[in-house]
């Protein structure tokens, strides 16, 4: 079993091909395991796709463009962040403008943040393994 839905996996594959400019700029810095921290791009989890994910620290990195300030998006982001928090995943949100202004500094800040976070408990680590600890969105 996997920790994502078939729909989120399909969406993640498409998003990997069609990343936004801020995502591309940040990925150029994060892809090489800076300071030993591994990141995944467009990582599916549950019904969602995370812009970037550090599984070792259970941190989602989201790049927020101007659309995140419009219509119902703030409420959707809040709900999504709460679901992720319930799964033991911390969300770090970065304005797209920060990445566009200085992608290197943004990447350094992400890496420093990940280095400062303690590792998750062993129980939480299995739920994000590539072969999965089961679909974590399935709750009764």
C-alpha cells in the first residue's frame, strides 16, 4: 500500500513536469541533498501534493504565490495544514516572492530549518516510507 491516493500520484507526476518558476529555482538548490538533507519534489500524500517534502524530518515546504491569498484559498490551506499536522507533518510556507528575490537564501533557510527540527518518532517515520505504511488518509 501507498500513503497517497491514485489521483494525487497522477497529479504529482503532472506537477513535476509543470513546476512553477519559484519551485524550479528552489529545486535547483534542494535537489543535491544540501548538508545531507534529502528533499522530494511534488510529493503525493493522502489527497494532496506537497511542493517539497523532507521525509527524514516530516516537513512539507510549500511555495505560496499570490493565488494563496485569494478567494477561499487561505481557508483551504488552513484545512490542509491541519490535516498534515494531524499526520505529524509540519508545514513550512514560503512566499514565492522570497524565492524569486533570492532562491539561494530561501534554500539556505529551508535547509537550516530542517536541520534544526528534531527527527520524528520511529512510529511516524513508517507512514512516509516510499513503500508506505498504509494510506494515511484512511481514518474512521
